[in-house]
C-alpha cells in the first residue's frame, strides 16, 4: 500500500471511528456505569469485533453474508436482538451515583465487558457490507493482500482505541459528576433508548445499501 493511499485511508478511519453508532454508545455506557479504567475494556472488545469483521471480509465470508439473504438476515437479527437486549438492561439499571457504582461495577468482569464489545461489532452485517464497499478502494490488487489487510486492521484499531477512549472518558468524567438518582436514571434510560434505536436502525438495513 502506497503511503498516499494509506494517508487517505487513515483519514477515512478517523471519520469511521468518530461517527456515532453502537460502538460509541457502548463506550459511553461503560464509562458511565464502570468508570474509565474498567469501562475501557469494552473498547478492547469493540476492537476484537472489528478484527473479526476484517477477517471475514478478507476470507471472503463477508461477501457470502452480504449476498446470501438467509445468512445476512440471521446475522442482522442477531445484532438487532443483542442491541435491544443491551438497551433493556441499561434502561433497567439501578439509579446509583458513580461514587457508589464503582464498587458495584466489580460485579461485571472485564471479560464480560470485552465480550459485550465484541458482540456489538462482530454481529453487525452493516459493518461487513461497509468494509466490503470501502476497503477494496484502498487495496492494491497486484500487491500482497495479507500485508495490506494487516495495515488496514492496525489503522482501524488505532483510531478506534483513541476515539473510544475519548467517549469513555467523557462519560466517566463528565457524567460521573451526577449525584441525583433521578439524573442517573435519566442517563441510564437515555443510553438504553439509544441502544434500542441503534437496533431499530440496524433492522432497517438492507443488502446493497
């Protein structure tokens, strides 16, 4: 991959990472409920989900999901169900101020946060179709494709690690100032509604869009 091509993809990667979506919602939700240090583990899961998508696209399985009606529908509705499930969980979360929530957040293991992040990005056919549409534009088909996919994966991981750190810190530091249980409940329900909304948007996504 030529340096000029990589620079163009690097710019696109920032736009991809900064665009609001289920990943950003998950990062802020984790920051709100678990603080930055623990909540940031959700980002590691999101990164693993991105890597999963890239492997699928690189192996050609992504094209199969994008062209197979049944395969696409199965993956899509799994993603919808999971986002709605997260939304309901967040909506029903106890209205506990962050000061007290730090101790209670230990009930959620780091492994669970990583798994949650992975599920959000891995079970998302919109991400697969997006990678299929965008990534080939930056590939040199005459060169080593494996090496180029590694560069693309590293670039996406880097930008997501930085951007999601910002989203997590924003929620942990700004929203942690909330002390009223009423305000905490409002925030939980806001994030819950955002997860459900993300699921509803995914439900409307179709192949070829």
